[in-house]
C-alpha cells in the first residue's frame, strides 16, 4: 500500500482553487511537508491545508474543527479486524488517553 493525503479546502475560497491549474502540485508539495498532522509551512495551500499524510495502513480517529484536523487516536491496520473492531479500538485508545474506560453496555436477555 501507499500513502494517503487528507486535504481541507476552504469553501470560502472556492473561486481560488476550483480553476487552479497547479492544485495537484500544491497538494503534492504540502503532502511532502506534512506528516501526521505536524504541519509545516509547506502544508498551507493558501486556500486550504494538507492536514494529514500517512501510510494507507494507518487508522486515524480525528475531530474536524474549523480548518483543523485534530487527531485523537491512531492505530495500524490489522487484517483480522472488522470495521466495528476498528472503531471500538480507536475509541478505546482515545478514552484511555483521556483517563476513561470504554465499556460495552450489557445486553438485555
């Protein structure tokens, strides 16, 4: 697998990026200067930001707020996991880091 790049484009600046012939080059440049939300000046596109560049096997739980992506938990792909497993594991990791324990509710019999 390769890498993934997550980009936030600002709707208020659509007029800038919708016809920008260099948009792909700008994203490529930003992706090469951004790693796991530790942005550098190269991640700023002027009308958006490259907010994450990570291996495609990485799993990221994030909160989008304003023009930021705030990573709250991170894990790595495991072929035995279902999507439900992935969600629960990321939520458990976030809860643990915040001092909480994620516990499944008991089911009615």
